[in-house]
């Protein structure tokens, strides 16, 4: 049985749906109320009850879509259940935000890095095969916190504000591609031969931030209206936008509009036959209101 944590997230939900379509034995784990034959209510911020541990007792594999730092504290629970291989989602933020000056982002980098190291160490000590997947910006089905927020802002206001040229490169990856990759990884012979592997993964298209936003306009069938302003003016614009929308940027995020965040995912292609789709190939599906 495959256990899927973070089962209501941007990648966890389509993963659970795919497992169900394939008729595979799985249990999805989330904070969502209610238990069923395929769903287990468990807030990973809490210790598991005896009944939760019993539900996990026939598990053989884990695909961890919840934040990676929630895994080490529950590692013994999963190991005791009999899990012998894990696919764990981390983030390319561990690379791209290394030089950030924002305290919260510094904390995120530390959490990601320390958690990756802890999971590797624990898996090695228990003989559990491990693949860590590091995606960048994830989107899909209007469930994400990136592309969908930009789309909502455009839908409401009819324009988008960017900093400078917004020339930083991006490779948005669709949740479905991560689902396919996670399933290939959990079944992969590569994990038999290489007990631990870490892969950067990304979308097929390499776009500047401006091009990415323009494609969202096009997907919404809206005229492309982009207002470019300097960073010093962007700060008061952020405060103004926050009064009218939940959409928000930090100054660090604004600065990164001009920072390249493209990643070599050739190792995932070679080892796991990773074949991601282009950005917004199906806008009607992924730009839901």
C-alpha cells in the first residue's frame, strides 16, 4: 500500500486521484475531516493515535507531498509500519533562496536543507530507499498559490504589475507531471540500485517572468497589460494592492522577478523518463476561477 501525505495539496490531490484511477492500493493522509477506505484524517502537526498507526500497518511505500519538515518527526511511525521506499517532495527554493535577505525565506531554506539531511540520514539508518524531488513553481487545476493568484489578480484588475524587465527565467511545472514522476520514482529500478537520489525537476518551457505572466493573460483570453515599475516604487504599490486583494509580493519576491530560476532536470529524464508538458497547454483546466 502507498501512503500519500499532504493529500489535499496541489500535487497530493491529483496524485490520490491518479492512484484511484489506476486501481492501486493507497491511503491518502490529510487534515480533512472524515475517514474512509482510502482516506485517513491525520494532522501531521500532531502525534498519531493508535488507530492511525493501525491503518498504516500494511504500508510499503510513502509519497510525502506535505512539507518535508513534517516527515522526520514521524519517521519512526512510517518505518514501523513497514515502509521500505519513499518519494519525498522538497523544493528548489533550497537552491534559489540561498542568498535571500528575508528572514522568513532564510528560515525556509534552513528548514528544507536540514529536513532533507535528516530524511537522508534516517532512511540510510533504516535501509529505506529514498528519492527526493525538488520542483520549482508548481501549478495546476487552479489549486496552486502562484499561477492561480496571478490569474485571479488579472481577472479582477485587468493588468499586472512587474518590477523592471522581469527577465528572470522560470520553469513552472504542472502537478500532473509531478504525479507521473512520483509514481515512476516509487516503482523505479533506479531506487533499487541507488539507495538515495535527489532530482531537480521542472517544466518543459523556460520563460522569463514577463513571458510567464503574458501567457497567463493569453490563457485567460485577456489583452496583455503589464505595468513595469522600478523596485523603489514597487514597495508602496505592494501595500496598496494588499488592501484590495489577497495577492501579495514581498520585496524579495519582486527582486527575484529578475533572477534566473531555471534548473537542469536531465538526470530525472535519464533515470525516470521524466517528460514534462509545456506551460499552460490547457489554460481552461489550470486557470479556474
